[in-house]
C-alpha cells in the first residue's frame, strides 16, 4: 500500500526556543563528526518545518548557516569560547540541512548534510582590499611555508620529535610576498632527534600543537615567524590520601614562539 | 477614521519569521 506523505504539523518561527535547541544539537553533532579543520558555530537558522513522527515525537527539518571558528576540532576549548573567523580572515560558511527528532524533551540528529564554502574574493575585497585570501593547501608556496615554519619551530624546541598532522588553513597576501599558514603538530614517543625511520614514531595521545606561521620573502631570502600552542592533557586530580603534591588538575596550554627572524 | 500606518518589517499574524536572527554576520 502506498503511504501518504506526512503533512507538516507546523512552521514555527526560526527563533523559536525549541528550534534553537534543535539547531544547537545540529551544531554539536556536526562538530563531533569533524576530524580535521575547525569547529563551526551557529550563525542563522534559515528554514524549519515540523513533521509528526510515528509512533511518537516530532521531526524538525531545518536549514542552518554556520561559520568557521578559530578553534581546531582537536582543540578542547568549549565552542562558546571559540570566535568565528572574521571577514578579513576570509570567512568560511557552512550550509547544513538536517533532521532532528524531538521526543520526550530530548533532541537527536537523525541526519545532516553540510557544504562549506569560503566567502567570495569580491566580498573580502569590499571590506578589506589588502587582506590575504585563502589559498589551496597543496599550493607549492603553502607547502613551503609549512615546511619552513615547522623547521623553525623544531630548531628552537629540540626536546621532542614532532610530527606534522595536518595543514589546516593558508592565506596568501595580495600585496607583499608573504604566506600565512595554520597547521597541527603532535609530539611523538621518539627522542629529540627522532628515529632513523620517522614513520616508527607515534604521536602521543591527546597532545597537539596548534601552529601559526608566516613566511615573508625578503632581499633574496625569507623571514619565518612561527608560534605554536601545545595542548597539555588534563592531569587527574590528586586523591585525598596522596602525600606527594601534584600539579593542578588543569594545566594551561603552553605557547611557544620562534622568530620572527629564525631562518 | 484614519487607518493605522503600516509598520515596515512587521509580519502579518501567523506568518512564520524565517530566516532567524544573525548571530555573527552574513556571508
């Protein structure tokens, strides 16, 4: 027997509190699924329609806009503390279509499909004619900037052998010959000089370095400036019967910088 | 006997307000 399509129950306001809760659930779900790049924050709810669901509950079919933040997906910073990329940084927007089941006061994402796109170069130029535009991550200038930045960082932090995990973002300046890159590194279980076979070095669990590097051409050479924030895993809280004092439960991240003229 | 002037941007009763508010900026 052919089933009759369900008629929508209602078209609520996009800023309805229930709709906002569903949108928050979509945002959390999307971020939990990302394995590279940056977290996204909700920017606007575009459409919503509520359908009945058998045997119980309601399904919110929605379209939402999100914006890329400065927090990497492996960064433990809570989403509410992550700032969105501004237009001058060449903002990236995520458009998502999703269905969310509301049942017994709980929201659960049933499915979601997102597409992310950078703002157009024309829009960036309107607000900031001299701002750098996003560049492909496999651009030779980007690859070189990452290699030079990583080498500069390692030259000043030789206590650990670091591995490059990901190149996350790159921007090339339209006026001066400089390339800005963001990448993620991880300390490994190898000593400072690494191993004969670097592939045998394993990244330490849950420890990452979020790095920003700028390479600027200058008088036949180049300047390299790099800084990395190394995330420190949470140390278990001391037990009451422990006699030896231990560090505080949550160590702050460690910022390490090199440059600006290190190479 | 004058009719109240229309309020720009005011939605008619029962018309859903979408899209919703912009939290950061429009791209």
